[in-house]
């Protein structure tokens, strides 16, 4: 039901679920983008702050 552009950020080593979890999420949104961070687990904003901020800022900036 979500129609808004959606950014899904996922850590490749997330202990809550493998890469299949965000793939399922990706297919549930009308307009979603997935960015997987290879050197991160679950707390992306603190594990890879530069990459997290760059991806989030670029995504938000595309809709400003």
C-alpha cells in the first residue's frame, strides 16, 4: 500500500535476517530502492556513517 518513494538500507551481515529479507521488502513497495552495505550489520548509521549519510542525503535530495 505504500506509494511513497522508499529507501531500504540493509547491512549484509545483519543478524536479524539475510539478504532475502530486504528483497521481500523491496517487492512490497511501489517505488523502492535497496542499498546494501557490505561492511555493516544492523546499526548502519553508526557502523558506516559516511556511506549511510551519503546514500540517505542523495535519496532525500532527489525528492527535495
